C-alpha cells in the first residue's frame, strides 16, 4: 500500500525532517511551505530525498481564510497528478509526529481500504456553535496589518449588529447543500479526493458561499462529501455534539488557553491512551524528550 502525506508547514525545518523520516518508507510526502517564508532551508534539508515533493503553487496562508483550502487542494492536486498510484491521501501538519510505527500505519489503512476518515457534523443541527456559522468572517488580513484589517473587522461586526446572517443551506443549480464542519486533517481515498478537487475547480458558487465562513478549511471537503449520497455513507458523520477528539480521529491534539498545546513528556500517557496515530504540536527543543519516548513504544 502506497500512502501520500499532504503536509503544510511554515517553520521548524528540523521537526519537519524528523516527521518525514518517521513516515512509512513506501510513502511520498507532498509539502506546502507557507508563501511568506523562505523555502530554501526546507529544500536544503531534503536534497536527494526522492520521497519528498515541494509543491510549486505556494499560498501566503492567512489562518481562518479560504486560502487554507487553496493550499489543501493544491496538495491534493499534486498527489493525484504526479503519476504515482496512492491508496490514501493523508493531511498532516509539519508539527505532527507519528505515535505508531511505520508498519502499524500501513496495516491500519490496509484493514479497511474503503472507509473515509473524514469527520463532520451538520452545522444546521441544534448545537452550541451553529450561530457562529451564520456570521460573516473576513479573515483575509493579519491582525494589526493595516487599514484593510480594521475595515473588514468593522464590517463583520456591523453585519452581526444588524442581524445579517449567512444561510446554513444553499441551493446551487439543482442541488441544495447543507453546511458540514469537521477538521482540516483527514485521510481519504483518491476517488473521494478527485470529487472534492473537482468541486474546488468548478463550483465557484460553493466557494463563494464558504468564503466568508469561519475556517473554510474545516468546511469545504466535508460539505462536498457529506452532500453526496455515495460518499456520505463512507464518511464519519456525528450529529450528537462537536468534540475535538471525534473530529480528529487520527490525531491527538489538545488546547490550552485557546491555543494548541506544545506537547512534552508530561503528555506521554495521554497520547498513548488516546490510541491516535499522530500527535500535535511537536516543537524542536521542547518536545524532543517526548519524541524519544514515543520511538521506544
């Protein structure tokens, strides 16, 4: 089984190299380096490594904006069009690290070759965050970056005060789409990846609908897949409540003070007990002892 890892990164070259070295030997890593940073140190770290492909289409990433979906889709495109035949496309960040061995990762995906590890919840289903996705978010400028940031921020607040709401359903052509939310990290088959990429390339109205939502990278793939009768049955739908562990089925991640926690050796037991394939956030110089403990599992 050949796996494609779709990796987004912007910092910590040493950690990225450590991550790639721990992935299955027969896999290929497609890497997007944030357009605002120098790519040279990243490329230098992987000179001669034929398992690593840096994609040419680079995006100046703005967290929470539609351009996060853009780099996702360009990673998907690179994997689908490289000439290799992959059985899984797996999105991870450069700050992930596998908890499982190379062999365990491959064996896991061999057990169920049809299941799509793409989780979602119906945003229109009564839950505490539904109202957030009826709001307009203009996260296209970095906080404090200038007048455009303050104007778009004021526009969003004005629309909320006026009670202007985004619809949680949208009719596009003959199809009515419901909005689904999940996480930006998933493991899908090339067949589903082609469907999602096709929608990105051709469905401008769908992109416009999601453009001003909060974190479209957690919505686009889910909304495409869960509104398709064929793929809906193969994905992971949850209408009980949103929970981070459920929506990151393969990755252990935890938050502290509204930020992803940098993991260290104190987190080891919780990581192992989670049973997850990957853990995040791993940082050179802070997570080194933890990584060495994981290697011994």
